[in-house]
C-alpha cells in the first residue's frame, strides 16, 4: 500500500514527499515525468476510438501498441529535453525545472550516462513497435513517427531548438493532435484518416497546447533572461494569458461545430460537464499569481500550468468517454 501511495503521489504531483522512501518505480516515474503521460494516452485513445467508429475491422492490437508506443516516446522526449537543457546551461538548481520537481541529474536520481542509456533504450523499444506497425499497416506509419521524433528531439536540441524560437507551442499542437491522433487512427483503421478525423484532431490538441503555454507563462521571466523566446516571452504575459484562455474556450467551440456538422457523435457533447472547471480555471487566469505558494502546493513556482492541466484532464477524459459511448450507441446530427 505504501508503494501504491508513492506512485499515486508522483503521478498526481510529479514529486515524492521527503518523508517517503524513494522506490525504483517512483524514481523512474519522476525521471520520465510520468505525471503528464495522461495527455499522450488521451490523444492515442481519441485516435483509436475515432477509427473504431469508422473502420469495418479495427485492429485492437495495433491500437494498444500505438498507445503504449506513444507513452514510451513521451518518456523519451522528456528525458531528452532534460538532458539537452542541462547540457545547454538552461537547467540549473535556480531554474524552475529543478524547483517544481526533481531534475533527474541535478537531483541525483540518475547520471548523465545513465540518462543517455535510458533514452536509447526507450527509443529502441519504440523503434521495434514502429517497425511492427509499419509492416502491418504500411509506410505511412514511418512518416508519423519521423515527424513526431523530429519535433520532440529538436524541441530543445541544437541546432534548431524550436522552443527557443516560438515554435514549441505549435510543435506540441502538431504532435498531440494530427501526429498522435492521426497516427493512432491510421494503425487502427489500416488507412489514413479522412478529412473529418483530421478536423477532430484539433480540439484536444488545443487543450494540450494550453498546458505548455501555461508552463511557459510561468517561466516567462526566467526564459527571457536565458534567451528562450517562447510565445509568452515574445508577446508578453497579459496577451499570453488572454490567448491561453481563448484556446481553452476554443476547445468547446470546435467540438460544438464538429457535432453540429455530424463529424462527431452527440455523446462527445459530454465535454460541457467540464465547463464549471473551465470557469474556475479562467478565474485563476484573471488574477495575479500569488506571491507565495498555497499550503501544500506541490509544483511551485509553476502556477498557470497547473490550472491548465487541471482543466485538460477532465476535458480530455470526457472527450474519450463520449467517443466510447458513441461506439455503444452512435448518434449523429
């Protein structure tokens, strides 16, 4: 039970309390930043469920392998970012990354060599999954995988460093939307997505982007000082807050449009149950960040990202539930 409590705490907060004994699983959940894997799993589930609603014979094994492969790729991406940000002098003990959660190397959880080895192993496992899915469904899988790998590696790696040039947020939109959702659809259905599925990639990609945008708002001053030109650094805090609120609202607008045009079944409209949480999050965004963290707040100095992720989890979960209900009882306008 104590181990389960450890794992739950790490998944919920990205941290493990000082009074708890660090076990092997908790250590790797922290190293890979597993607290945010739910976003990747949700994108994969959306893609597979969209395929199951359209394809005559969806391949459930391919669906499962795709979701597992995406989560592994997310872990590899997080470790790659930590490695290159440390090597590039971005991550230090004073920078936000090492303050809101343990940095794998700075916190002594793993050595640089060990982190590189873990990145290699994760990528090798993913390469095996990719090869199998390519044999099963065709060369198109390689395009999805290659584009996702390119964006994830060069998000912080030289020479491109996409995050440093205001391209991190668009990159995340593409990866968690068309690439993850469209790719999982492709391997599950055995064919490329039709136009309606490409459009259905948009809503969840928006709310994943709000999480990254929230994080970059929280780190705006520190990033600006280091020459990292994220969108909040480029446009300023107030416009970035307004943009992020607009993206959250756009999630519901786009889903409504997709339901009204018959692209999605009416059950996806269950996402309206997340609107009360959206309202709470918008109130947080309209107020200044507190000078001190609330009691027992786990990820300080981050603030706006936690609110965006809080909204993301319910909004995405209801989207998935709506797609499941659509399989059981399909109703379209």
